[in-house]
């Protein structure tokens, strides 16, 4: 888990170990604990200083990329940022030279060198700007997605849910349920339950047919939890759907 988050960088690993040791003195440390930790302030400051040395256009593009995800898909980024392929690649090149991005083998896509860079950039974006960017990414991703693969549906659900008031709640619920249905078919009960819990957070009484939609999602959540052995949560969801 430490290797996954830090890319093996000695400084980042040391800082993360210091944080984990200070926060988990009274119980055993798990991989999930490591993955759930916030980025230590020392690491975040160092990484953001490297970002701020870059040209403004590159910084703006990295902000969009941080919202879009760790994997940078040029076609998606270009549409969201309003850049053609040439200007997009020219603006990304300084970030590659600075060691913030790494190109994919045999293609023109990129990724953040390790999760801490992505997480630090994402955390530095204001809440309103972040929600607006999620809404833009969701709209472009929906436009570009012809075949609805599992990854497409899960990403669409994530971005519409994260867009908050700038997104479309009905689409957020629809894509979250579709992602959950795919996870159920794959036997990924935890993932299915996660998508359905997220869907419940955006079903407000103001939405058309809110009560039937909430009831349906609760039934699906109950069934997914029961299949995954989460019996207590299954009972709670089904009891709420009945009421």
C-alpha cells in the first residue's frame, strides 16, 4: 500500500510512515489505513511548489487532469480544456519534464507519476471549482462514451455525483445504479453497495418521483448487501424501503 501511494519515493514514504505511526499507535495498521490517509502537509507543500513553478497554462491543465482522474486521456482533457491535440501535448510536456506526469508505453496518454501528486493537486482545488470541473468532465465523458463499458458507467457516476449542484442528480442516480448493477453481475458486492449508497445521497425530495426512486435504490442496496454478507446493513436498507 505504501509503494502504491508513494511510487517508492524515499521522502514520500518516510513522511507517510511518520503519519501512520502517529495516528495508529493503539491498534494494528492495515493496508486500508494507509490508502485512506490524507496526504501529509509536508509532502503536499513540496509537490505543490513543483507545480507552481510551471507555466500558468500547464498548471490549469493539471487542475483539470486532477479532477478527471489519475489516468490522463488526451481526448477527454482536450475537450474539457478547449485545446486541440497539439496545444494539449505542448502544455503537458513541462509537467512530464518536471516528473509530475509519466507517459504511457506505446501511446499518447499520460498518468500522474504516483497517487500523492494527484491527491495533492485535487485537494488544492476549491470546492466550487472542483464541482464545476466534475460537471464538465461528466458532460464530455458522456458525449465521448459510445459503448457503455463498466469503467465508463462508474466514471460517469463518480463525476455526476461529485458535481453536486452543478451536475444532474437524475443522471447521477441513473449512472450509479447502472454501475452497481454491473458490479453485482461481477460479484463485486462492496462496490455495488458503495455506488448505491452514493446514489442515495443525491435523491432529494425535490426530485421527480423521489420516493419511488429512493425505494428502488434501497431494495437494490439491501439485495447487494445481503449477497455480500453485510446482513445488518441489508436489513436496515430493506426495512427503510418497506417504510
